C-alpha cells in the first residue's frame, strides 16, 4: 500500500474518531446539565437570583434555564424530559399528577402574589361588578383563573356569567390598555405593571381572595429524582439559600429581576411587596396545598382526590 494511501486512511480514521469524541463530549455535557423551566414572573425570584449570582456554577452544577409562558406547558416539558425541573403553579402541577404524569413537588416557591386589575377609573369597584365583563387570564390551567372563579362564586357569578379569555401574559396589560378586556387576573409583576404604567388599577390582591394560598412550587420528574438525588439536593439547598436572600435583600432582588426579566427596578420593588417567598414542603405547607386541592375539586378543576404522598417528595426540603 502506498504511503499517501495509508496517510489518507489514517486521516479518515482520525476524523471519524474526532467526530465521535466531539459527539460523546456534547452528549456527556448535555447529560450533566440540569434543565430548569420557569414562568416569566417574579415568583421565580429565587431561581433568577441564583442564576444571576452564579450560585449554581459555584456549587458544581451546570444549570440551564428555559423560560416557558404557561404552567401546563412546563408540566408537559418536565414530563417529556425536555427539562428536568420546573418552577410552576400548584394548579397545573396537581392536574398533571392527577392524570398520571410522573412528577413530584420537591420544593415550595411562594404564596400569594397575584391580583385582579381593572381599567383606570373603572366602574368595576368590587368583584360583583365583574359579571358580564371580559376578563383575561394566563390560561385555563393557571392558578390565577382558579382564584378568579373562586372569588366570583362568592357573588353567585358563574363562569357562564363572564367572558374569560386565555392570553399570553406579556399581552395582558396592553389588552387592558387598549380596552380589549375590562379586567384581568395575573401574577406579579404583571399586576403591579398596570398602576406603574398608568393603564390600570388593582381591584384586589390574591391574598384578599384566599389568604395565604399556595402558588408556585418546584416539580421534578420522578426518574430524575431517583437518578440524581445529590444534584437535586444541592439544587434545592441553593433554592433555600436564594429564597432567604430574596426575603432579606429585596432591593438587590429588584435590581436582579430588572435585568433577568428586562423590566424596571421601581416596578419590581412594587411587585415584590405582594409576594411571600417560601421553600419548605413541611406538613403545614402540605396541609395548605391539600386544602387548596379540595377547593379545586369542588370547582371542577381537579377530577380526583390526591394524597400528600402522591403530590410531594419530602426527602429534600421537607423540614
């Protein structure tokens, strides 16, 4: 065999080996990456603070965050394996679990933090005035729509008595400003953004609808929990520490959220006052969720009763 033929063969082998090694390296890196989905909301402040402060990297985790616009889409993404962890409302989380989606709630994120907004100088001065009105929500499966319907029921107003419109959360305030809707319910900062921009006024906050109601939680796929207990424990300990940071450094958190969500520091300072950040899925939190679950069952948002063991995995932040 001539020398140049041998050289060509060797080069071809090296190219193949190089491609294989590159593929293996990329696959390996991808396997070692924890993919986390979140909503574009201040409720995810602990996640965004940890990301901004590079806390994950400093603790040996390779975390990639993915913004998704609805909670039900986050549940689907976790279930399919497109992401490993999700910061999501308790409503879509429980709906997914009730349908057999293999996920568990492994951490708490926040309580309250939503609100009903109406147009400036609106004739709507109480929830009773929402009858026959056009109201935007972040989606049928959102905790915000559950809270709205729950409040309307206090005034004997059914879903048939209002025009509920599911809308991308980014478009909701502008829809109110353009008078395409009479009111909306959303999560922060899309509640405070209306008075901040002068396009609306807050009719009531969700804490006034249902005091201390649970809101967002951290979900993880069951196989991810089983296969990555150390990494998940580290991730959740960072969540705990970041939550404590948020609760004690609201001004710094407002600045970080301004950069992470491309908003405004004054707006974020307004917004953070209406959210209570938590992390533990202790017994008191579980009882709170189960009480909220019963409300959802009575309203028809959940078809089956769930136990705490079906909803939660408490081996990480259960204390």
